[in-house]
């Protein structure tokens, strides 16, 4: 079913060709002299075309718009073919040629479906929410979002987006897309928000939405969760510290190399590879975490790679997504050592309230003073950073709403 909330007929909609009393072939729609100015009408190709005047494309475009050729008829008796078009981000100017190429491919499908006799819905919208939008506004106006009044920042976003949107839509039309431009939507528009809110409420009432706490990518600088696509991995010089743990049952030394010594307060397991002969005698025993003096199990697991570090790995909540995977697989209890400010929590003991970098430095200093550092190397390490701020991200459990999906996997 097509949602009438999103595809309500606009008051200014031009009559379609079916309503016209004159045939398109007998009626001069436009002339070159009447072509309205466009930011793209001044385009001058580098190669001079001798057999085709590209200005004619503007006349054709205006013909399409006047005749309403690609208008979607919600009351049509034809079978409906709907294209779930992702609304693009106005991520910069000019709009990337790769995006234009992508939408040209979608347009091929839309035109083919019309030729096959379907009533075709090829919606077009602009995604005006999210970090890319915020980043663009911050860059354009040389401001930081959190230093601005909320309403003022929203106003700046709307102003900047209006300009970008006009250029994007102009490019889409200039390319010749057969989208439903008459009902173009915005993700920050009232109708779209009502639709998303209504959808959320319906899913909630069907018990398909639940609230839970899961590890999330978090930027302490921006103070927000971010998507995987908004993470940039940067090679940075990082200290790889080999630390002497003690095996409780035997008193022997177990050396573990890590780039995140400040997360020892969150360590819940030490893993060794089951095929590594040097560690087989330690399976099932316990390691004592330096400084924090907690005991954790030493367990064999193929996730520990013999070629990395010393072959023994501490699993903490959360140094990386490998840790997240192991915690979920083995049902380990999280210990949260970093808060949403990017500072150490009460679980970090004497290092509470230090920033992550400060805590790392202090922990290394104390380990060195206790004679527990066996080796320390400066290596190039891929650090996940926030695309907007450039700050290292942390993986922090956050309370969020989630949509049930596993229930719908075919059995």
C-alpha cells in the first residue's frame, strides 16, 4: 500500500498529459527564448558538439515537468512497481559524480518498469539529518555544534541544506532522472517525521521494538554514538606494552602485550590459542591482573592468534570489536571503565576521572615502577577515529532502541 501521507497531491501540481486538451506534439511547450535560468544552464562542454545542442535538453526537461510525465498516480488501476530509493545526503558541492551514476542506474529500472506497464513510484528525497549534515554546517560556518544554541544550529543547518538541496535537485533534473519530483520529501519535514514516528509507534505496539544496552561506537569529543561508516582508521604511533601477569596457581609469569593497558581494570579473561604448546599447561588456570589484583580465567580460544604479541591476549570491555565478539560469545560480564565524557570510571580505581590518554600514561608509569613492564615498543597502529572530530572513538555500552530481526529469520 502506498502511504498517502507521503504522496499527497500538491496544490501546484501541473496537469498531466491525460488532462490536456491538446496533444504534446501540436503544442509548443517552450522555446529557447523562454528557457528559465538555471545554475546549470551556463554549462559549456569542453568538446564542441556539432550535431546536438545540449540546450535542447533543458527544453525537454521543461516539457516533462509541464506534462507531469513521471507523476505517480496513487489511484491507478495498474500494478504498482515501487523503488525503495535511499535519500542521498547533501554532503558537499558539487554532488559526487558517483552518486549521480548510481541514481542513473535506478532511473533505468524506473523507466523499464513504466515501459512494462507498471504504475511506477520512483520517489526522491533529501536526507537532511545525521553527522554528515552537522559536519558540513560546522565546516561552512567555522563553528562547533555544541558551542551553539540548539535552535540557532538547526536554523544554520536548514539554511545550508536549502542551498545544497537546490543544487542537488538541479543536477538530478539536468541528468534527466524520471523521479517523482512533485512530491520530493525531506527527512526533516513534518510529513516525514510524522510517518517515522507513526511507524515507530506501530512497531512498539506490536512488541517489535525493545530498549537495551549494547556496545556502541562513541565519540567522547562529539558526545554521540556514530555509525561504522563514520569511522576513519588512522595509523598513529602507539605504545605496545608487554606486561607481566602472574598465574595464581603456579606463581609463574604470563606476559601479555597490549596497546590498551588502561583497560586492565575491565579485563575479564585471558585467552591463549589452543594449538600453542607453550600455554597448554595454563588452560583453566587463573591470571592475576596487575595493579587491580583481580583473578581472571585463562582460557584456550582460537581467537587468540599465536603470531600476534606474545600469543596471550587480555579480553577487556571494550578495547575493540574482537573484545565485543568474545564477550557476547562467552557471556562475560562487562566492567565499564570509560564513561561518556571519555574519562575513567570508578572501576578504574586510582585512575578515576583521568582521560583515556592520561590514564594510559599513568598505568604505564605504575607498571614500570613495579617492575612489571617486560618490553615497550612504539608501533604504527590503526586507531579508529571519528570522521568529524578526528578523536579516537571508544566502544561504550549505550542504552538504545532496537528493532527485533532474529524472529524473522527463516527456520
